[in-house]
């Protein structure tokens, strides 16, 4: 880890060609170091207390305790997979050590050994029956579609996957319906002060954040799952020295992200509330009042022109019988051009129009004066005339509905203004977290960008002010 700090410093200072060394390369090597130093250095010693050797101890212990039942186990590891070039790999090393302890070679297998679907199904059947007891594999090859849960007694995370969803997929192999065991063990192995431990913390924070969304504890509407994480110079330095501030910074960063999203949502909601009482509801109220005025005039028109008996004028012909009027109206409907309103008469002082739709739409009868009132054609000629009468008789109910809408719009407008005036309830907490984040960045030497420019506290304070006045982007 100390050598990584020196390399990271050279990269940051532009002393090395990025094609030869870069932070992604250091990150990958730091991940290998966290698993087993022999993956990087052939001369590295085999530490008895390394997490690989501790995993072997736990696997053998679980094997013995579940021997009568033929309990099975999964070991997940995404790096150090089998190779053909003679480099050290943890897969064959684990298998060799388990065989040395007395486990038959045929009972230990790799998911990488079987390439065809038929071979894989045979392997899975052997795991379900207990003919094979221990399987090693990666998340990509064994995370989904692996039906081997019947006898699983333990699962071992030898390394940490990149994403919380990968972790969920892994554990879904054992925490699954059909497992005959009531009690299970899930092991996570961590090497301190390496990218290994840091990645577990990152995944934990990401999962905590995602869980807030899934359980509706956060107002955020989306979250981004990490695909990869590349260490910065300051993170490599902090991990190498075992600096406890790196853990605090991760927690602070997570809280700042959470509060910033809340602030962003608050700002968005505030803009929406401002739009509500400035434009939306005043416009809706104005439109509703215009409709109300039109309804009052149309009721007056109806009452002035309504006869005691049924009367209607269609195509210049006068009808006082509903059946005949309806039959003639249907005949006219069959002749007119579709999808266009056609004026064909008058009824109680209102213009009568019909609209023909020849596909999936419903043909309509329309009465028009100050406003338009529509009703669909029915199958009965007599019934269609009754529908026109009911349309005009129902204008009073439309007035009641419109008045209720005006009252509702006015209430909503008042509530929107009250919501707009409310302050952000976490403003002080966010400011404190941002201040602490700045202090940690300075202490961990994270206040320099890739170009080495130092970010001053004055710049930081100015940024906070801008974020208070404008919508914060996360």
C-alpha cells in the first residue's frame, strides 16, 4: 500500500506516462492485494492469517459439521480466477488446501470448469444431491440462474463485488426457497487498510442509500448503482496509513448526498409551488369563472326558448315527435363526412351539430351557444332526443361543479403559497455537513484537483451560497 501511495503521487504530479501507470491500474492492483499478495508478487509469503487461509479454515469447519447431511457451500470470488499461464490463482490454491485436509478432490469444483449448458446442469445436479460439496465461482458466472440451494449450509464472500445488486444476487443463491436448512452462515472476508475493506464500505453506503429509496424513506426518485470505483490519490494515502478519517469522510459524503437530494427536491417543489400560485391556479380560476359566466347565460337562453312540448329543428324541418326526429337525425349522420362537425339544426335556442367518427371513436351530438355541450349517440332514435333534453336540463349541476372547482383551485393556490414560504428544514444540518466535508477533504489532502489547484475555504463558502440560491445538482 505504501508503494501505491508513491505511484499515485507520481501520477498526480505528471511524472509518469498514463499508458504505463494510472489510478485504474493501482485500484485493480489494490483489489488483488486485498485478496492475496501472491496475486501481485510471486515472492510474497503465504500468510497463515490471510483472509484466503481463514476462508479455507471456515469452509473445512462447515464441511465437517454438515458431513452427515452432506451440506454444500459456495465460495464467491471475482478476482484470482483460474488461469493457464502459471500465475498464482486463489481457486486452485483453495482446492489444493482443502484436499490436503482430507476433502475428496471430486467434491470440490469450479463453475469455470463447465462451459456448456448440459455440463453446467450436471454440475448443479451434483451440488443439489451432495455428490459435490464445495463450488467456487464468480458473480458473473454464478450470480443468477444457479439452482443449487437444496443443501447449501454456507456462503463465503471472499471478495467484495462492485455493486450492491451483485451482492444481492450472490446471497440469492442460498437465501432461496427450496433450501432444506433452517440455519445458514454467510461469511464476508475483509483485509484491513486495503481497497478490499474500502470497497465494502462503499457498497454498504450505496446499499443504504438505495434502501432509502426502495423503502420510501427518501424523496429521491432514482439512484445510480456503481459499476466500478477508482481510488483517488488521497484515498490510497489514507488507506495505506490506516487513517480513520477516511471512514468518517465516506459517511459524511453519503449524508451530504442524501441531504443534497432532499435540498434539490425541496427546490424543485418550491419552483412548482411558485408556478402554482403565480400562473397555474390563477389561470384555472379565470377559465372556470368564464365557464361559469357562460353557463349562466346558456341557462337563461334555454329557459327563454324552451317550449312546453318537445320541439326541434333538423335540416330546416320541424319535428315535435322524438322518434321521427331521432330517426331523421341518424339518417343525416350516415351521410355526413367523418371527423368534421356539421351544423344541422337548432334545439331550444342552441345550435345543433353532429360529429361522425368512422373508426373507433363514438359519434356525438353537440349543443352550442356560449359553450359547447356534447353527448354520445345511442342506438335508440327516441333515446337520442331524450339525451339532448337531459343535456340542457343538467346545466345547473355543471354550475355547482364549476363553483366547487373554483373553491378547490383557490384553496390549492393558498396552500401552494404557504408551502413555498416554508424553509428547507435540513438547511442547518446540510451546511454543517458540507463544512465538515470540506475540513475532511483538506485533512485528507482531497482539496486538490487533478491539476493540483488548491480549493480555498472562500471558494467553498461561495459555493454553498450559490447552492442556497439555486437548485443543487448531485
